[in-house]
C-alpha cells in the first residue's frame, strides 16, 4: 500500500516552479492512483512562520493556497488536503524527533547555511531556532503519516534524506520499525529557474516580481514577464543549461508545460525549433504557459469566492489527517515510554 505525502508553504500564490516541480505531479499521482493509495497534501503553515509573517496576510495566503490546491485539480474526496497547524500531532512528533536530531547534521543543511551566510552578523546569532529545526518538522510531516513516497522538486531532496536518517535513527534507538523511511520522488521538472536571474531557482521570496510566473497571472502579465526574461546574445536556439541558462530555462518551461508529449527531451525540442528567433521562442513559451495557467486561474477565482465550501473542505481534511497521524503518534509515544 502506498501513501503519498507532500507539502507546500502557504506564503503566497504558487509560481510555475512550484507547479511544474511539484503540484503538477501531485495531481498526476492522484489521478493515476490505485484505490488503496492514500494521498495527503498539506499547507505547511507552521513552516511558513519560520520567517516572520504578517498575521492578516498569512490568514489570506492560507485561504488562497487552499483554493489553489483545488484549482489545480486536487479533489478533496480523493486526497486529504489540510492545514498543518490543524493537526497538532505534527508539532508533537517534531519535539520527540528533535530530541534525537543531531545539531551537526542540521547545521550542514543547505537552506540553513544559505541563511547563515546571508545574515548580517555572518555568525547566525540572530537566526531563529525554528528555522534551524525546520527539517525536523518536515521529517515529522512525512513520518507521522507513514508516507511511502514524497513528490517534491530537487531543492527538497536534502530535507527528505534527513527525514530518512531520522526515521532509521529512531528505529535503531527504540527497536522495531515504528517509523517508515519514505522514498523521494523528484519531479522531472526538478528545478525551474528565475526568469530574471536564470542561475538561481524561481522562488517566492525573490524581490523582483518579474522573476516568477504566478498561477494567478493574467495572460498579459505572462507575455510581459516571458518577453523580459533574461537570455543571451546568441541568436540561435540550443539546450545547454550550463552555458545558456536563460534559453535553456525557457526550453525547460516549454517542455514541462506541454511539449513533453511530442519530444523525447529538451535537446530534441530545441532541434525542432532550430531557425526560430529567441523572440519567437518566447512567444511560443508564453502561449504554452497561458494554456496551463488560464484554466487554473479561472477555477481559482471561482473557488476563492465560496468561503463556506473552502472552510468545509479544510475542516474535513483536518479531521482525516488527524486520524491518519494519531496511529503513528501513539506508537511513537509507546516506544519512547511516554505511555
Ligand atoms: P516550498 O513551499 O518551497 O515548495 C513547494 C514545492 O515546490 C517545489 N519547488 C520547485 N520545483 C522546481 N523548481 C523550482 N524553482 C521550485 N521551487 C519550489 C519544491 O521542491 C516543493 O516540492 N519544505 C517544503 C515544504 C514541506 C514539505 C514537507 C515538502 C514541508 N514539509 C514534507 C514535502 C514533504 C517547502 O518549503 O516547499
């Protein structure tokens, strides 16, 4: 029996990187799942507050993110969709796991090292404990539901390797197989890059709004952002992420937004487009992205207005997630001697 679990931070409208790198795969897994597969998708609001959030803004983002998960095609009758903080077992298991988590290992996490390097003091003196222990909460997320498979983009691979270590460590310490180390499913579109700085990944937190395509962007906004995307001075088309990150990112976006069906890979796609100008490529990419985003945007607008339905769905999801989590929490507490 399979249990699929994944999460996304409700820190704004998801961008095309989130969609191609993760959300699209969540929906595909749901639609292809056999009846005995459990699917659990969480809006990880406790992770969101590892960076200071404005409370009114966070509440709004939580609602919008929930509507977005439905708009992309997740079906609450088939998938359990819930806000992480509605299921207290996540935080409870995190505490228990943090008592066995090594600070040395946590200190080597890329996300933490990036933040320490960019903090003003350099030594990380002002950095928060919650940010440091972020991966332990993520481990608790997947372990509490006994996930067998976790679909994510490439940037989450290290966190999930940590989760496996935590599970194995717990089992070694307390005996038996109380926790189940899950498998990471890295999506084919593992790293979609920023349109403005194509050597960096597309991210929700980047200051330049033109660096990301949002799932709520209008057709014009999509055209404008892609037109302005940074490429290079070579007028021809070729796929070479190392030497030509901008053009290659556009080919990636084109490939994973639809052309995947007709071409083996991005190299073949680039060959097919030989003779096109960069301008023509951008127009093609914009059209393809609009075809993906427009129906999602329309569903999102409709769903967002039905507050009662959204609340009912979140309530129902939380209840199911609580049941799923309870089983593991009890066996963990028993193993540790808490009861
Ligand atoms: P988050 O909210 O940053 O991103 C959600 C998902 O989107 C993927 N992603 C990308 N994929 C390709 N290209 C990009 N530019 C890009 N940007 C983001 C991420 O890999 C992710 O799959 N820590 C997690 C949330 C989390 C979680 C979990 C995930 C909490 N608990 C348990 C899986 C299992 C995060 O911040 O994702």
